[in-house]
């Protein structure tokens, strides 16, 4: 059959009906990605030029030279008992004196280092590192572990909301319109907890409609569908007829035809 026109906004509304699962499923990943970007920008903007060097490449292919220590600054960071130090030094490059810095927590490998002493460095393209020392940086790929945990935590919530929403969205597009008879209706609300005299709820109230219809083989098929259209409580009762969408491939998949959307988008066939 020809697909009906079903705007993407209808899917968004279906997701909204499945709060708090849709909210948590979207909020966890988006907020995590947002804060991860902020942290990344913070580290990037606060990095000194020498902290952006490709130290592995310089250690591997750089030219070994002598340099003279011009300053040693303690960074007030302690890693496994070793102080992080910023070593400033000067070296000659094509007759020009170049000043550079190197931050490391391995200064213990060159004990007793003082201003004015010579050290061995490696230089490449006007960038340099101290030979055989690892640079220190606060940025670490392991920072992504915690954000990844929160993203994974949000996926089950998103799936709980997304799977039934997509099912109904597809039924809106391709489902066959049939009549069903209402068996019963009930109001459902998500309850979080009870504290004293107060009941905390989350998500919108839903009307669960139980109905049955005659399938292709002549047998009754019982199903249920939820709606946030409260007018159904005043307009319908058990035994009344109601329009539903039924999957052409699987009659066990069905949902109520939403009255407002059907009128708005002319879902009359």
C-alpha cells in the first residue's frame, strides 16, 4: 500500500509520550557529549605551545643537540612521589638561539639538574624535547571512559522509548485501518516513589486501551495500545468501536489511530 505522510515531528511526540525513559535516554548521551566537548576545549585552550608537540615523532626522528637549562619551575603536581617540573632551556639552531620548555614528571632521571647545566635534547622543525624523557600532560584518553559509561547507561532508556515509538510510527505510515472493539480502558501513571503523604510521579498520564478485532483467519485478536488523548475517556466506553492501525505483515502489531494526527494529516485510508 502507499505510505501515508507522517512528519518526523510525530515521532518526536511519540517519544515525548514515553517519558521519563525518552528524557533519560536522550539526556544522558547529550549532556555527556556536551561536557566532554567542554573538557576537551578546556584542555586544548589551556595547553602551552610545547605541550602540543608530537614528542614521539621528535624523539624518533629529531636531531640530537646540546641545550643549556635556563630555568626550572615546579608545577605543584606530584605523580607517584615525583614532582612535575617545567624545564626551560636554550639551544642553537642554524646560528640562532632558540628558547623552549619541557614539562615532565621524570626529572629524577637527570638528578641534580640546575640552571646553567647542559642537557641533551632532540629538535625537529623548531620544536624540541628533552632526550629520553616522557612529557607530562593532564590530558589522558582514559578521560573518555567515564563519559562512555554514562552514554552506555542512557542507551537502555532510549531503546525502551524508541522501539515502541518507531513501531507505532511505522504503523502510522503503512498500517491498515481496521475497526476494533474496546474491551476496557485504564489510566496509567509512572510512579517514582512515595514519601510521607506525597506521591512523586514522572511522565505523562496514559490511557491504556484494551481491544480486540477479527483477524484474516476469522479469529479474534486481542491487543492494547496507549494514548495521551484523554478525550477518549469521555467519548468511548467498553463495547464501542475504535479505529486502529494493523500491520500488513503481522496482525499482532497494532495501535490506536490517533484522532488529532489523523485529522491533521488526512489519514483516512
